[in-house]
C-alpha cells in the first residue's frame, strides 16, 4: 500500500466522519430540537473524544450544519463541468462557491464570527472548496507540488472570506466582487501555464 493511498484514505475517513457529524446535527435541526455535542456524537456513532477533535463548540457546529444543508457535494459540482477545459471548470467552481457565499452571506458571516469568537485555531474551514479543486486537478498531469499551490491560491479566491474583503475593504458590490475574483483566477491560471511553456526545453 503506497504512502499516497494511506494519506488519501485518512483524509477521506476524516471527511466521512465530519459528514456524519454534520448529518447528525442536521437531523436535530430539521426536527427543531436543541442538542448537545454529546448527543450528536452518540447519533454519529463516534466517541465524545472524537467529537471534540472535530467540534469543541456547539455554536460552530450548529452554524456549519445549517450552511451544509445548502451546499452541494464536490462530486456533484464538478460533474456539471466534466466536459469542459480546465479554466472553465475552475471558473465554474469558483462561480458556484462565490454565488453560494453571496446568497447566504448573512449565515456565512455568522458562522465565521462564531469560529473567530471561539478562538478555534484548529478548525479547518473551506474544506469543500479545497476538495472540489483537488478532484479537478487530480484529472490533470500537473505536478503535485504545483497542484497543491494552485489549489491553495484558488481557494483564496472563492467563498465568504475574499467576499468580505472585496465588499468591506474594497467597497465592491456583489457583481463587482464576483468579477474581480474571476479575473484573479484567470490571471493565475494563464500566468501559470505561460510560465510552464517558457520552462519547456
């Protein structure tokens, strides 16, 4: 078994556990019931210790579970763009996540506030964006180190965080924010591939 397979397996297992937790929290939310982290852990079939490794704050879990209801899976997102070139795929993914952030801006801001207020430095946000981009780049022959860097920078150009900067700091409206982030993604991809052409022997 290769190191890559082991690492991928661990990542997938963590995502599955996280999805179980969110699904259990959504069950309580949909029923209109109040719940504790311990009750979510029990319904998810995991230990209390495991639960706290993922979510140590009930407010963060409640807010993220509410957002998760409105979010498509990475696989279903890329399926929509499967027959297009890489740039079109990336811009389509970016448009989906930026539109999602705009449509649910208040909920995303509330979630972000709860994370920051809890000083939750270990909480990894934006995993769906990263996962979606990784699935797309895995289908290319781009070197893994370059893929990882492209995924990281492109993730920084989609979602609630750059939207807040665009609107609150730069004073842009929704459409302008979407346009400037798409422009940034295009420049990044075009610049990367132009450099690759220059580096050819």
